[in-house]
């Protein structure tokens, strides 16, 4: 399903379903520290009912399933949901293919709603009211993020330059460490309870970093097949010249916990 938003990539269409295979293989990369930060907040554990919006291939529900929450994952892409179901075999996780703005659950269904790498895709004037309705009193909305740091990590910087060569309007460029921005519309129903930003090193091989880059919005989800083929050839040549067989890429991770107003 093509998505266009004038505020994202200057309105260039993208479709996560086109890159679901690479997404499933190469984007399950959050380190244990990422999940520990969530657990330390007392979230997504011990029988809590949790909705993961923008779930993609179910990375958050799958990796946190062992901590005892009851998970539902939702994503706009049917291809992503199919991958999530395949990767979640043996786990009792419910998945729904639907735009977040069109989800429909009874009031006060969830203890926690998680949104990882997806918060800026939503129409906040709709989802702020929707999430408030879905959450129980004193429930939490947990916004999660992780990104490579192109100005601090040489390999990340070189790879990002090549993305921009093929997709100069890609608005995922130039990340730096900062708190997650929460749209003002959420102020009606939520208080910011906690936020944290911290550095993490993520380990890759040349193959897995190449796959991770291809699975970003700026390449696999938006370029033509011929453009992707050309980018892949150049990126593999770049990695063969500049990267060892295995390496760490410096990222920063961030979380913001919003609680339903008393």
C-alpha cells in the first residue's frame, strides 16, 4: 500500500510491503538494553494488555513476548503483518492489518500502547483521542525510537550519503541525539511521565548492514526496482572498500512514556 505525506520525503510515495522480506531479516536489531529500559519502567510485562501500533514484522511483541504481556500488533501493511505472523509461530500474539487511525477497540482495553519507529506517520489529531480511549485510566503510551548517527559513525555516514544520492528528498537523514518530539495534540489527554536518550552500539556484518540500509524507507520502500539494483551495487562496493567483515554502528535510542491524565 503506497503512503504519501507531504511532510515525509517531500511527498514521495513509499510502501513498506515492498521491502517486508528484508525488513523481517534485517530490522530485528534492537539490543537487550532497549528492552530492559521498557521493563524497568514496569511496562509490557506480567499480564498487561499491550497494543503495538505500526508493528511492522512484530519486532516489539515477538521480542517482549517472554515477559508475560498479552500482545496485539497492528500495521497498515498486509505484507508486514504476514511476515509478523510467520515469525511469531508458537506465540499467542494477535495481529491486525489496518491503518492506525482506523483501529477500533472497546474503551479501556489496554494497559500500554507502544509505537516504535512509527509515531510520525500517524495523524496525531486522530490518534491522540484514539489512544486515550483505548487506554485504561493511568495507562501509558510508550513511544520508542532508535537511529544510526551519521555525523558520529563513519560507516553510517557513508551509507547515508549513498541513500541521498538516489533519494535526495529522504527526510530520515541527518539524525542526532534528541528527545522524541510529541505533537501538541497529545497534551489534551496525556502527561509526559518520563523520557530518556542513550547511545547504543549495534553489531552488523557487511551483509546485515547492507540489508538494514536497503530496508529503510529511503531505498527499498520507495525507489524503483532499477534504482534499488543500482544502489545495491554501489553500496556493496562501498562496504567492501570501507568496512571490515563485522563492525558496530553507533546509534542512539530514545523513549518517551506518556500517561493518561488523572
